[in-house]
């Protein structure tokens, strides 16, 4: 059942490998929990599923992970019921608590300048690392989108990059002048030295010519921020948040930002209006004589 459901998520829903893995971990954990208690799959009801979630909470699973596991159970059992593999949907009554809206972490324009200006082009892999961070900030890419980016998807003359986002949806993103310059410098002066016999057309590669992994890119971003003296722990998604926040603060329309980020729902993009409002409040409090 689990294998068939994962195939459904991959082929019919087009969901990412990471999401499929997350769902798989929840369902395999449930299967083990049921087996320990000698509960057959067809005997599983709402009470058993609630007991499983309660056990996971007692084991130390955080609230956000419990919410996610609940979602996994609901979509799994809804699919079982819809395909006739279950007589009813026992997960439907499970309550999912509302997640608190957490404002995304962003870097100030000053810290972004320090980060981008603190990478010497002459340093080993400096051109590559600068191009990575410039592209994150210029195009608002997700980590997986940057790692997957290929040379043939890049139009350096027009300043566009084709990316494949969530749900295998393709979109065109605008790449700014500074990022284009950094990428051109890397492609001309550094990438050729990294190319190996089996190197693919991925834009960003490592010292052995293989595509960079997400974890390696996280390490690069974090290390470059530390070397630049940025006083917070920086991760790739923070650069995406900074891209959106700085666009909004500069006067960009929210619908345009939604399109650039690849958000299916404008409600997802609206979180950045709260970030900007917070900045206005902080500025008023700091600089107004009666703030």
C-alpha cells in the first residue's frame, strides 16, 4: 500500500523526492507501530491513528512534525478510501492544529552587500561561490532549483534562467546584471578547471566535476557568510526570503513577487508583507521622537 501510494505521489501528483521520503518515513513508522501492537491495517481506525500520533509526541517529535505526520496520514487514507482499498477514511477526523505564522528570517541590504563583497574572485572556488550566492539573491531560487540548474537552461543574453520548481512546474526567472556577471566569470575562468570526464551540464559543480549536493551548497553559503562577518547563521532559503522582502520594500507588486518565487497561492507570498510591516514599525519606534 505504501509503495503504491508513493508511486501515486511521484507519477500523478509530481511531488518532490524529499516530500515522498518524508511521507514514507511517517507511513513506515505507522506500519511498525501497528505491527508491534498486532493491529492489522484493515482494523486501523481513528483511535489507533490518534494513538500513533500521541506516541510520536511522547517520543519527542516537535509540534510542526506532528502536524506534518497528521497531513501524511490524511492524504494516505483519503487515497486508500478513494481507490477502494479502505472502506472508510479513519484519518479524516484527525485534527490538525493551526501552525503559528513564523516570519521568515532575512538579511538586511547591508549584510547582503557584505556577504557578496566578501568573496575574493582570486580565491580558490571564489568565483563559483560568489556566482551561487548572487544567483540565489538575484532570482530567489529554492535550494533544489539551484542545484538542478543546467547550462542549457541559462539564457545569458536575455538574462533568464528556466527552473523546475515544486510539483515539477517550470518557470522563467529573471537574473540580474550582477549575477549574470558573476556567472559569466565563473563559467569562463573557473568551471572549465573543475570539469571531469563524466561531468554533466549542471551549472554548479565541485572539485571532482560532480554536481553540488544541497548539503554542500548549504555549507558554502554558511561558510561564506561567516567569513564575511555576517552576525547570523545564513542558509540558502534566507537568501530567497531576502530577495522577496527587498523587492517588496523597493515597491514591487506582490503578484510579480509571487510569479518570481513560483508560489501557487498568493497567500504564501503575503508573509513578506508582514516582514515589511515589521521593518516599518521598528524604524518608527527607533527614529520617531515619540515612537
